[in-house]
C-alpha cells in the first residue's frame, strides 16, 4: 500500500509539472506562476513525521522534475528542495513539540 | 557514525546529480518527447480558459475601451488615406524585386507547448531533427520578434524570450533616429537602455530591432514604450517597453533557419 501511495504521489508530481508549465502559465500574476510542486513538497514534509524519509525522496523527485522542465542544469532545484526538506524535518524534530505528523 | 552516514548521503546525492547532468540532454529529450502531446493539449486549454476569463472580467471596461477605440479609429483612418499611395508604390516595388518575409528567410513553423515557470523560456515542438540550431531567431508571422533558440533537443527546443534576463539586442525607435539596447528584465518585461539624453523618447513609440549586433534581423517589431525614465545626472535615459509578443495570444511561431549570426 505504501509503495502504491508513493507511486501515486510521484505521478501527481509529474502532472503538477505539466500543469504548471503549460496550463497555469496563462494565469500568471505579473509573470509569477504558483509552483505546485514546491507547495506539495513543503506540505508533505510539514505533515509527515520528522523521522520518516519519504518526504526527502519526494523533495528530490520534485526538484528533479522542476529542473527537467526548466532551462537550468539538473540538480539545482533538486538540491534546493532537498535542503528545504532537511531544514523542515530538523526544525520539526528538535524545536516543535506539537505532534501533528502523520504517516504519508 | 551518524556524521559519517550523513557524509555518505551527501556524496551519493552528489554522484547522482553529476550523473543526471552528464545525461541531461538525453533525459530532457526523453521527457519532452513523452510529455509533448499532453503539454500541447494543456497549453491550448489554458489559452482558451484565460481568454474566457479575460472577456468576463473586462466587461466593465467595455464602454471606456469602445470610446478609446473610436478615437484611435479616427486617427488610423486619416493615416490610412495617407499611406495608401505609399502602399501602392511599395507593392509595385515588391512585385518587381520579389521580396517578403517568406522570400527573405527560410521559416520553420513551430508550436509552443510550454513555458519555464521561473525563467522567460518557452518550449517549441521543433528540434535538431528539423534543422533547428542554437541562436536562430524566432519570430511570429506578423514580423514580431519573439527571441532566439537557447537549447536544442532532438524533437524540441527552448526559446529564450527577449524578456529573459540574459537576453539583449540592439533596437531603435521607428521613424526616429534613436538607437539603444533592449535588456530583458524577466517577467515579460523589457528595458530600453543606453538612449541618448538629448533625444525625445515618447510613450507609445514603436521599437523595432536593428542589426547592429548581428543577433537578430532588422525591422522586426519588439514592443511599445510604456514609460520613460529621464534623469539629468545619468548619461543615458531609459524606457520601459511592453513586448508585442504575447504568449496568451500566439501559439504558432517561426524559426528563421537561414539568418547568419
């Protein structure tokens, strides 16, 4: 079940990459388009238990997709999203006492 | 032990990233080939939906727009009558010389399938297999300058729009002897820089490309002046340009394959 859930989230990320680069572009506000993948990565890492690792893999995959559909070298957004995920997990594990995490 | 494991993770990630970069062209080419059809459908759907919303939200401005258009119409009718004689002479000369956009250049028709959300690059469905190569100029059928080819893959290419931060070109104001440099500002914005202080740059002046830099062919429409920044302390004045190319309106563009750069 967890494997199926992971595949479903990965496919959703791919759909988000297509939607934000081809559909949402027409609804930009002063040239800015919402980055659905970044929003999803942040939500997953905030909601997930800090001890779990799957949020990091989704951060790396999401960053990889954003790199592929951009003109930047592969690895730039991948590294940034991974670092963001690490920071969120570190802060949640060491500084946040309220437990709202769940198994994503 | 924990620190050692952390270092191993860093090294593994670095190796993966290096490997992905090494095969970057193949990976991006594969993804664009797989996604191209879906992206085209989403692009057309987005364009149609945004047109629908634009017409709904602009309903309140219709009366004002109608009055402005009536004034413009009157001015244009006067200009048309003055230009008709010139057109006749021009047509005769063109027939004699056999010149025109399609006769001056080899044009390759391409469709836009997507746009980079963080940079001013668009993706088109023509690549190296169709004869596209880097730095080829890209235009619309109405002689509007779009940009130049930035990256080329097998079946797809990335076009760097004029408004991208790395883009710059020589341009001039039509019918006036004023030349300068257009610099991309990102977010579909252009800045017309290095304009002489002693020249009168006015709002709604039309900006066209010039071929001083040899990057783009001359005489293609770039945009219109929106505002002018003039400061006596500065050596040059600047103007903000509204690009004539609009991704919400245009789907088909042309790559000029025989312009010598």
